[in-house]
């Protein structure tokens, strides 16, 4: 038999039992749809995290207080001070761009509007490190930090929070932070969320002003940010920071440090590892679904061989070879699985689109996942169709013609 004729006979057999064929492919459809949907959710989440970390900056190290240890016993949280930030700026030989951070939620008032807002006390370098840009006005400078000036730069959303005042009307106005008057000198462009940081909903003031005028002279910092010119310098910067801060805290080289240094790239790596574990779990669940679907296809194909025993005997009597019979049944199994895979991909696409539209979840269907899903469904068809096809091919034509 010609290959084209074999395919046509196989398709005719599938069309002769449409309902049974559809039910047979259901396991494959559900498995592939689940894989595509879950992979789309994972890919969307990964892209969102990558975007947020890129907004945070890929060459920024964050120094946070750790635990103070004495004789192996924790004495509570350690402290970072402005002195540590100054030491990093002055002793790093120009490698680092440094900004301390003091933050606290405080009451902010403007005319008859007020809100509880995150106040960030930073140095001017902070804006360069995180690539912030201005919608109107200007950033404060080092002179205003040294002079403890009461000036403020507002995040993008603060204009809406403070009475939906137009930005051009708010610049130059006076707001109250914890009852203290501050002049608004700038309003930032929209930045979007950056992991746990939401600069659009924050107000930035000089760190010295935050320390002495707003936070009661408290010297303790929430964190210190240090940026390098390129990501390749991060390892060198890490060692430099460790050396300088250990010296300031009088911590010996062999002792546990009372501070932590974190890199945004480490966060991305941790997330990717978690995402891979989640993907493997989903793959295992989908594999079970596809296995069940494959067993169903094998079962139906065996039934089909039994039902068409006389047909197989007639074909063999007319000269059909074992190879032709085997190919015919393999084509049927392969067609059912690939069809189920295609329908499953379409269903997965639809489910991902619905989640994006109605649940506002980020989804992204990777072409590699689609190709892998279809390829795997084809492999399932070949694997589970082989035994029924071989059984059909090995039927004795005389016994097959006598079969009732």
C-alpha cells in the first residue's frame, strides 16, 4: 500500500468513530492544556520578577543589619549607622556609589488631605543608582543634605494621594510631614513596583533631615545601598564592602559578620530555582495525566484491532504487508495524540488569556513549551500505539478471515 493510501485508510477509521476518538483524546487534551497553562503562569511570573529586579538595578548591593553574636549567643539585631555609609563612600576608592536609607511611615498632610506614607531619607546618589527620573522640578543635592534642608521629592502617585493635585501646581507648595513643613521641589516619573519597593508611593527627603528633624536624631539606618558601574564589578565590591564594614564594626575576619550583603541577582537566582522546582512538580502531574491518556489510547486501539480483525484479514489477503498494517494503526494513534495535543495547546492558550483578562495574572506562553507539548503528545501516540499496531500486524490472515 502507498503511504498516502495508508494515511487515508487510517483517517477513515478515525472518522468512523468520531465520538470514541474525541473521548480517547480527552486525557491528552487535559494534560497538555494543564501543562501550557501552568507553564504560562510560571513564565509570566518569572518575567514580572525579572522586570522588577531590573527596575531595582542589576549592579546594586544592599547592606542590612544582621545579628550580633557573643559567645555563640545572639544579642539581637546589629545596627548600621551613617558612619558606615560615609566610610563606604570614602574608603572604596571610587568603586562604589553609596546611599544610606532611613525609612518610616508617617502622616503627611497637604491642605485638607492627609495620608500615611513611607518617608525615605536618602542621599542624592540614590536617585542615580535606581535610575529615577523627574516629571517636574529637581532632586535635592548634597548641599541640602549637609544643610538638613526641609525639601521633598514626591513619588508619582503622591499627586493623586494628596487630593489629585496636578503636578505643576504641587511643585513649590508646602506639605507637612509629621507636622513639619517641607517644600516640594520635585515629582518623579512613574517607576512601577520593583519587588517589595514601591517608589511611586513614597516621599524622599535628605537623610540628614530625616535623621535630625523627623526621626528624633536616631542614627540607625534601615539599609545602605552600594552600586557599581557594571555588574561585573559586583564581586570586587562585595569584598570591599565586607572589609570596610567589618573594620567599622571591629569584627575580625574569622568571625560572623553582624550585617548582610545582598545582591538583586541573588534574588532572581533564588526565584528561578523555586520556579524550576514548581515547574518540575507541574511536569510530574502533567506526565501522570498524559500517561493516563496514553493508556486510554492504547486500550481503544486494542479494541479497534479486535473489532476490525476481519478487515485486517481481508487487507492481508489482498496483499497488504505487516509493515503496512502496522503503519496504519500507528498513524491512527499518532493522529489522535497530536490532535489532542493541538486542542490542548489551544485550550491552554485560552485559559492563560482568561487568567490575564479576568484575574490580572501575568502569563506568557513560551514557543518552546508549545513545541515540547506537541512533541511529547506525538511520542505518547507512538509509544502506546506500538503494541496494538504490532498485534494487528501479526494477525494470521486465515484466522482473521474466520473471526466472527
